[in-house]
C-alpha cells in the first residue's frame, strides 16, 4: 500500500556506455491545434558519463523543457530517451521518482526549497524519501551543508537566508547522497556575481570528483566553464562545441 | 518513507497553520461532541429508568382482581405455590393500609403524622421483601410462622428507623399504628436515600393482620405481586393465571394478571431508537465537518502545488504524496475527534446531569439512590466516534490527496 518502511523503488540498472542518449526527441504542446508550440523539435544528443555539459540558449529556446525531460520531470511527445542505457519512455512513475531520488540531483534557478522546513530538513528530505535511517541521513546532510559552508545555518528556514545561501542549501540537497548526475537550471540566475561564481566553482569541483553535470544557462560567459556547450535555439540544436572548461 | 515520518510531517503542516487547522477541526469537534453528548444523555436516561425499574424488583408480575370467591383466591395461591412452583421465585399478597383516622405511626411520644409525611404501610407475607427487592439490614424478615400466627410484628424502612430511633437499636421496640402495637423485628436497607417522603418511609406487616387493622370483606379486591424465576418465566405465568382465573371474576368482577416487563422492553427499545435518531442527526454535522476538511485540504493542495512539485522532483512517489495528504487530513480529523470527545464528555455530564435532576424531581420519593450515577459516554461510543472521525478524514482526504499525487512534477514545479 502507501507505506513500507524502507521502500526505495528498484534502481534502474544503468550501464556505462552513455549517460544520456536522446534520439529525435520532440516536445509539442497543443499538438494539431492552432496554438501548437514545438518546444523541442527533433533533438538528438549523446552525453558520456562524467561530462560537464552546458545547454546554452536564450529564454524560450526550449532549454528548460529539455532539462525537464532529461531530469525525468516531464515526458517527451516523441522520441527515445535512454538514461544510463535504460529506456525512460517505458518507465513507470514510481521508477522515475526513484531515478530523481537516487541518480539525479537538481539545482533550480528558484532554489525550490520548502519554506516550512529548515535547511537541514530540506537537505534530509530526499534521503527520507529514499528510506535512509535517521542517523545516517542526518550525518550526510550535515556534512553536505558544511561542505557548502552552511554548517552554522542548519536550523534556519529559507526565508531567513540570503539567495546565495538558499542556493547552497539546494546544492547540499542535490549532492548529499552523492548522485552520479547533477542537473542545474540557471543556478546562478537569481544570484549576484560573487555568489554565482562560488556556485560555479562548487559545480566544477563536483565534476572533477566524477559527477556528471548538466548546466542550463543563457549566459555565454558562464557556459564557457563547461567542458562541452550545446546551444539550443527554437527547439533545435544549433551548435555543439567544446567549452573552455574542457580545454583547461 | 515510513509512517512516523509521514505523521511527523503532517503534524508539522498542521501546526504551521494553527488557526486554519483549528477552524477546520471545529466542524469535527462540534459534530463528535454533539453525537457523544446526545447519545450518552439518552443512554444515561435509559439506564436511569432501568435502575429505577430494577429497584422495585425485577421480573415482577402483578395480579389485581375482585369479585372472586375465597375458594378461588385460595386456588390462586395454590396455583402459584404448587403448579407454578418452578417458575415462581416468590409471591405475596399486597395490600395497603390506609390510616383513616390519621393518627400516623407512633413510637412513644413521637408521631410520624400523616399530614406531613405519608408512611406507606403494607401487608405482605414472608416473600414480600424478596418480591419487592427490599433487603433486611438488621433483625429478621417476616416468617411464615408470623403469618400463620398473625404475630404483631413489623419491619420498618430506613426513614422510619431514623426518625424514631436514631442511634438506638429499633429491634424489640414497639411502634403503634392505628392504635395497635407492633414489635419491630427488622429494618430495611435504605434504597431512596433513607429520607422521609420517599419509598424508604414504609412499614410492612404480616398480611394475616389485615382483619385486626381494618374491615376486610369477601368482596374486597385483592392484589398479589409475584416474582418470576427468570424473564422467560414471566409470560407462561401470566398466561396460566389469566387462563385459569379470568373467567372466574364473573360479570361484575374483574381479574387481570400482567407484567410490566414488556413495557420496560418497549421503553428500552424506543430509547435506543431515540439515541440512534439523535446520533444520526448529530452525525450530519460530522459529515458537514468532513466536507470542511475536504475543502481545506483542496485549498491546501492548491496552495502547496509547488511544494508537491519540489517533493516529486527530489524523489517523492505518488504514494508518498497521497500518504502525506491523507495522513494530514486524518490527523486534523483525529485531533478534532479527540477534542470532540472531550467536549462530548463535558456536554453529556452537563446535559445528562440536568436531565437526571429533572427526572429525580419529577419522580420525587421513588428515585433510587443514584449518587454515583453520572452520565458519561460509554467506551464503545467514544471509540466509535473517534474511529468515525478518523475515517471521515481519510475519506474526505482521498480526493484532494489523489488530486495532488496526479500532478505532473513539471507542472507542479511551474506553479508560483
């Protein structure tokens, strides 16, 4: 039924060929009607494990839609999406929840913290859904918050923290359980440049430690920190080139 | 995610919105409170009237008749003692002595004058105490020998004892009734608080003393009271007696043997119906309370759509979201249920005791001791009300919870 004590859904059996394998992916809203919108139109993309990928695009280009699909938050209208070799199209909602819970850490532009919960509780939440015992998840969460420099803010609520601090809580939440993939949608969009730089440095550090990172941004300058830059415009991939992060 | 976590989260959500949660609970509180106090009060009244009935003796049958010959009355007594021996626990003639001269009952110079207090004086036999459910606390009961010899003895009620004798032992003392003297051989335990002007102000004399006290004519009507062995014996006794003696009353006479057990049963049944009806009407307010919960939960789902999206994005499954909202609405209604139970206990104590007071006043003198009788809801009633309110929370939480869980994570996240 609704509750089992430790009931993580079976983790998808990922293989190590490709992290992301997208073929002919389309997302169409109001298909066939007058107000039809092709947010994504025939996108094909292959991303190997461990890459720091930036998806670059202006607002309305479809980059967020792409990230939502890659992050298993949304389903494509057409096309095939394999994550770690597994067909996401065929997965049940609970399996998708499990993937979001264990394999992907999300960092959003709007932070997306739960206002009623403290920093620590926010970081613990995914671990609770995973069914992790209290002592272990507390330890992981505190470690993660300390790593982002918020060891002294464990019991503050989001409203009591600055934007940069909130985004660092969100990062701690995303990385606490050390997922293999981090997806960051305009993580610095709501932050001043100093805070933004700090966040980007933390992402780079994570990537150096082996985490695959997908960064969504409209900022050309920021995109250069990635290893590979895929530019999207009007739902199409218009360029795919290495970034400076990859060269250095 | 386990139960405890879910409950903790739900309690947190409730306490984050204290005023709203309380207002939501109010419907359940009033509903549960109303159901409990209504049903408990009605049940209390029924218990009260049952106690009252039992105080006067259970499984009682009365015979009233006139116009029968002495031989018929003797036959009746034989029928009770011999033919119906296995069904009859005891029987006694019953006759009230009317103190026409208004001399009252006297002990030495003290008088229980009739103008102020009416002493109930009865004639009965050795079974009289049993049949009327009176208990001897000191001394002895009237014996068969007392009746056979027409001994001038009596048993007095607690009120009479207190009035005449106080701390002194009444046994062996003589009281005067209608100018005749009788030895006190026993005292009845007080059943109505031992006060004057209640059922405790009584004197019982052997029935064979009737001719001594008053003129007895063969035409006089006669009363008998009978106690059946069990409830099931009542009807056979009534049928046997009526079948045998009703026809002997003659055209000018009258004979009837009946039992009030069926009336008592009817009264019990109708008070049960009343409780059901009252509880049902009050349950409607519970239903309204449940709809209030659903309403607020729907508002809460809408308000927290983004939160639901966040939770889904970080790995909450549909069942987690359903669980969260169900537990939340169940927690609201359970809290409401608990407060409602408190209100109901309070309400039934207040209403019930008011009713008892009224009833006691109306039944002056014949209300048995009910000092430890307070109207409180029974355990099944309390448990039932609690479970029902929990069920309400779950039923009315299902729709909003399901609505929340059906959201697509991306749509929920997009909401501001």
